[in-house]
């Protein structure tokens, strides 16, 4: 697309429940603007630990096979067929460094394509979601962590307009038996968009007719 706001983004999480660490990484590419953005946010024991959000960085060269690098962040596909990726980040001002491998545990789900093949105006044209396992290491200040756990990823393309969404919910679940569940629901002026899916261990299933209740604690978690 030649739309000025067309973009592509890659998001990877790592969640290490033993050490109560959770991290989200995101790189957004806006080729028609010649820019990109990088975001890394981390929590430990349910409390914020680290956050960086860099906007209007120069658009990097490269691709997923050779690696995409910007703002101290790098993402590279180790095997596109096997859904294996390597993600690293280095912020010497913190100082923070991490490097982890991510490998998918089921077939990727295009949550939008399963429900609305034409895309969702203001949201995206494609939203690939997948649960995976992670392993790696992290150094933060004077601590070192060996990482092992799980995390979702998503890969999205389209002309997105976040202001069209009144609210937005996102939830991913990886079950002990290997099943996985994903939910995005967004309230827009024209109505509620729900694009949930289930991996039943053998195939992807689009879900419909669902209702969800949210319960928050005193800290809105």
C-alpha cells in the first residue's frame, strides 16, 4: 500500500514465571514515512521495572532473514518454516541487555483472516498470532537472569488508526495440554469487533458468540 500511515509491526513477549518477569518487545515499521519505532517494557513481580519507547527512528534496512536492527533492538528469523526467531536488546544507559530465542508451539493464527478476510478498518489487514516457548539470558544492572518460559507473538500489517477504538482488549492463553487461545476485541463507534481463536492441538478454530467478563483488583490488574 502507498497509504502514508501503512505500517508493519512485530511483537514478541517473554514471560518467565519462576522469576516473575514479563517483557514485551515491539518494532513498528512505517516504510512510507521512512521511520520506525521501538518499544521495550518489562515488569517484575507485577511492578514496572523498565520502559523505553523510541519514535521516529530511521527506517532500518534488512529483512527477517538477515535481521532488522533499530534503537538497540534486533529481531531475526532463525527458521521461518519452524517459526523460530532470535530477539535481542541493548540499552547501555540502564544498563539492560537481553537475548532470547522464541519458537512457536502451534500453527500461526491470522485472527482477522479467520473472521474478516477483508480486514478491519482502523485495526489492520492481517494479525498473525502464535504462542511460543522462550529461552535466553538477561542482564539488568548488577543482576543476571537465565530466561525460560513462554510468550506470545504477533505480526500485523495495515493502515491502523488507534483513535477509532474506544477500548481494546487483548488476551492470550497457553494451556498445559498444548492448546492455545487468543482474543482481541475492540469497541469502535460502529460496533464491537471480536476475533477470537482456539488451537485445539490439531487445528485452528475461529470462535464466535462469546461473552467475556473482566475482574480488576485494587491496582486495576
